C-alpha cells in the first residue's frame, strides 16, 4: 500500500497583505515537505467604499484577485488545514467566519474529522488579540472533530524569534518595518506548514488502517 500524501488547504482572509504573506509561508513549508497545496482566499464582504478608503486594502485586493476563492471542495479534498485571519476585536474576521459557517454539511458527514488544523493571525499591536483570535478560531475545529496542531515551542529558537506565540503563527504589524522580525515570522510559518504536512500524512496513515478489536 502506498503511503498517503499530504494535501494541505491554506484558507485565509487578508485585507492589507500581512496574513497573505503568512499564508504563502505556510504554502512554501508544506510544499517543501512534499505536500500538495491549495492556497485559497475567502471572499471579501466589505463594501467598495470601505476598501477604497484604505489604499493598501484596495491594492492588496486587486493584486491577489487571481488567487482562487475557497470552496467546500477544498476542505473535502484536503487532509490538513491552515486557516488565517487578522484579529477583529480579538475574534475571527467576518470574511473567514462567513466561510466557516457554510461547513455544516461537511461537519455532519464527518468529512472534517481527524484532520490536523492550525491557525495564523496578525494584529497591529503585540497585545491586539492574537491569542484570543486563534482560540476563537479553534472552537470551530473542535466541533468538526479536527485535531488542533498549535505551534507550541517545538522549535524553540524559531518560535521565540517570531514572538513566542504557542497557539499559532502571528504577526505584529507595528513591527512590519523590521526586516529581521519579518524573516523570523515567515520562517515560523514555513516551519509550521512543514509540521502540518507531516501531521497530515501521519494521521491519514492511521485513519486508513482497518479497525482492529
């Protein structure tokens, strides 16, 4: 029997690009570990007036318009998940939340169970709600029966350089001009993407084995 291959869906929402860059880091790490990767963005829900009020927001939306929108098929296809969202008052963005709220049918069919899932986020300040956003995101995965894969301190030096968040990879926008910090966070994203791919293979191989009594 051939060993299963990791199929990783990286689904995110990003307004001005920080979460998008983390998503790309996850994609690179998972691909380096031999995974098939689908990088998907969720639909923008904000009105044009709000988007146009921030030139960075409009520019990022236009620049990433070629990235496919996430669908439920991406969730069915994948055997590992990474979800990204900026903090919104310590919670998940409405754009990603809207997508997650469409997964009831897959949850009921148990198509989302027993798969590793991890999260990543970005906030303006170090204490801008990163941890509460990730914990809120994971509540959905608990209901799915997915298996949460936090960053922890599996590679302490990588985690520490990226800010030391054990719940998931996170970026502080206030430090966006620090090239060393940016590099460290992207390295953490790649490392977690690699771990996610490895966990997906391991769990897929376990769940594909016939049950024994």
